[in-house]
């Protein structure tokens, strides 16, 4: 009987191992075809754009062309003129994102811990949240100056509410039966917070971070376009005023790469912190 049970167990383990190998192989094949399709779409888009310029279907003065944008970026990278602006924009974005995220998560947790204070503050926070902060960018520059402080403050004002609302939503979505069970087992409020509430809200918090880092970059660029001494937004405004479409589009492409990199960093951090949930997600 024991021998038969052992053989049956070995067959189950072999079947599970084979199923896992097949799953990984399918994932790798799918990833390969996804990236191949993406590359084909990109090549077709750039090729069509370049062809439309060559046959004069669109005006290169307004739309530039991929080859001109490529030459512009190569020249900027070669002479190093773009790197100081990249550093300034990245520094402002990271500072605004970090401060806004920390304050937003803390505010969301405090509002969930103190419902009376949350009820009192809700209308005031709602009014502040619906204000068009991007439209108020000139006022931020008046309040905080033309330096990096105004761009950081504008980014904080956007990121704060995103993280606060996501943190509250994450805590509200927790399983109430789990909380009641923990209380029945004698868990203190501190233990309940650190062992249940905060870990359970992490997915929602990181969802807010993925959105927040994009909005932080957006806020910084808008502030730089209005008034700044350095930064990629300032370069976009300069090239637009000089009617250099390749400069505008090339700088926007650099911003897109920065945004994708920041988003990827948040996704990887989320994947590492959520291993305790068993979420073995494979990012494409």
C-alpha cells in the first residue's frame, strides 16, 4: 500500500513539473510573439511616417520626420547637451513623487484610523482635489519661484491625492471577516495595522504609485514649460518657439523613455514586495 502511494505521489509530482515546464514554454512563446508584433507595428508606423514626408503627403515643417528626429537625438547625446536637462527633470520628478506618495499614504492611513477627522476633512480635500492644479501652475511658480521648488510642489499636489485615495480604497477593500477574526484572537490595533491592514493595502498603493509617477512627470514638465531655467519641459518650450519640430518630438521621446523607466521600476518594486501573496506575475 505504501509503495503504491509513493508511486502515485511521484506521478503527481512529475505531472505538476511537466505542467509548469509547459506553462513557462507557452509564456516564453507568447512573449516572443508579443514583442515581435510590437516591433512590426513600430517599424510600419515609422516607415509610413517617413514615406508620407518623402511624397509630401504631410509637411515636414510641422511634423518633422523620424530620420530628422533620430539625427537630433544623436547630436544631443553626442555633445551631451541634453543630459543636464534630463538630470533636472528626473530630480524634480523623483522628489515630487516621493514626497507626494509618502504624504498621500500617511494621510490615507490616518483618515482610515480616525473616521471623525476623515469626515471633517473630506469636503475640504475634495475641493482641493478637483482644482485643476496644472492650470494653477503659474500660481505655483509665483508662490515657490522659478526654481525646482515650484515644479516639485506641483508634482506633490497631484501625487498626494492619488496615493491618499488609493490607500483608503485598499484599506476599505480588506476582508472584514479577517479583521474581526484577528480582533477575536486578541490582536491589538497596532498588530492589526502592521499585520493585516497595511499589507492588504499594498496592491492598491502600488496601483496609485504607477499612476502617480506618471502624473509627477507630467506636472514637472508643465511647470518647466511655463517658466524654468533648466529641464526637458523648458527645452520643449524653446524648440516650439524656434519652430523646430524635430526638437520638440525628440525631447518628448526622451520623456516617454523616462516615464516608461520609472513605471517599470515601480512595477518591479511591486512584484518584489508582493511575493508574499504568491503573485508570480511575469511582466512583458
